[in-house]
């Protein structure tokens, strides 16, 4: 088996596959990349406990064969090559040779086979397609609202609702709820499912610019992204309808520029460098035509920051105590100049959103006073 490959093409592919492979997995085949050569194409496969990836490359090739090689070693060797082409040759002594005009590697292969084959897409139903950048941006904007440590397994995921020509993503960890909506996407069948956070984190590492096409059958999901096929398991959709917890009305709305809000919170969180943010909450006051935030620690001291650069539709005095990390993460995730924060009372959840936008909102639970 002897292959002539374009260096940049194979380098990009192996870098991508290497993103999901663990060098410390006790299952040998899970640490490797499986290469199969057919007539005029090769496929490269990798997997971990969450998903399987298959990439197909078209090359001028008449030889056949396969091998399994340590992903980290393969990746490091290929990335040292600067020539435009390389020769990859399988030896009879369970090794491969990677050659250029100036460089040669002889690398040992892994024993065993790549037992899990990627599924055939024939029996899957196509449900929707979406631009990769739209998908990644929307997903990242709410990902911090969920955690893999949640006691409820279903909440260790992001809920996907495909309906009415829109994709709605929902995440929660019982202290905050986030949702993001993408309108006018290409939908072939309305459905819903939940994707575990571990899989989502891998996806964000490997999907490329272009289009992502989603296919489903029962508890299996396939994503086609350019020449990549990604197989994964999903949760049956018993995700709670947490959006019902978002109040329909709020008593007061605070309007403030995003940069100003982030600046005063950065100044007010000085004490939080000593302890974790969760242990040192921030208190927000609205009184006497001032917006004031305050943190304090009995053993260290306190910080107070005030500003007049805000608007509010209710001049009654108000205060609320909450985890500043949640608000900062929410605000940073929003592409807007002006932020709206909607309150009811000091012990009720409050809503963070971009002004004049309804497609991305975060509901945060306060500590109470």
C-alpha cells in the first residue's frame, strides 16, 4: 500500500480528527486513526466514547489497504512536514513510512481493528441544515447555562427544537436558563432531541465552515459537514419545558450600554479575585438616580461602583443580590450595543437580553436578600 498525498489536505484532516482522540483511553483503537485506501479515495476514522468521525479524501490512487496508527504520533509527524506532497507507505512489519524529499518517518502501528463502523445514512431522515458559523455562535451563546455535573442527566445537555422554520436551543442548570433561536433555516422534518454537553464540546472542535446537515433515526444522529460524517447518540426528548419558567411580564427594565455594564462589573469584582465568584456575590442597587453595585467580604473589605449612564422605566428604589459570573457570561454572549435587564422583585428571576432582540435571552436566579 503506497499513497501520494497533498500535505495540507492530510494535515488539516488529521489535526481535526486528533481533536477528539484521547491519548490516555484504555481502549487502544480509541487512541488511533484508522486509514483505509480504496480506488481513488481514502477514508480516515477516529472515535471516542461520545462520537465517531469519518472523513473521505479523493486522491489519484489505485492501491488498497488499511492501518491503525496512534493519532498523536501521526499528527505530530505530519505537522513537521513542509513539502507540498508526501508519500505514505505501509510496511510488512506492522509499521508505516512517511517520506518527503528531505524527511522520513518510520512509525509503528497499533494492533487491532476499528470495530465500530460509521453508520449508513440511507435509513436516516434528514431533519434540517444550517450554516456552521450560525450554529456555533448560537450554541456558544447559551452553553454556559448547562453543566455536566447536574444531578438530572437530561439537563447535562442542550435541547434542540426544530419547528416552524427555526432552530431553538435551550440549556439550564437550575440557576439560569438560556435560549437562542435561529430563524429561516432549511427544515425537512419537525422534531426535537437533546444533545449531551460532552458531544457538543467535541462538535465545536471539529466542525468546519460551510453547511451542517442533520439526519436522525431513533437515538442516533448523523451530521454531514463538508466531507466529514459525525455519528453520535442523542437523548430521547424528555427535556423539561423550562421556557415556561420565563415570566411573560416584568415590572421594571434597566437599559445600559454593554461596554459600560462590563466595565463597572469588572471594577466591582476586585474582591472576587481573592475568593471564587460564587462565594462573593454582587448586590445591585438602583436608588437616587444612581446605579450602584457592591461586593463585600468581612475579612477583606468591600468595593462600590456607581454610574449615572443608564435608563430605567421605574424610579422606585430597588436592589438584588446575585452571582456576577452569570450576568457577565450572559452579557458577553450577546452581540449588541445595549443590554436590557428586566426585574420583578429581589427574590424573583431576572432576564438579560439584547435590546430589541427576542432571539437570545438568559434568565438568572438571584440569591435573595
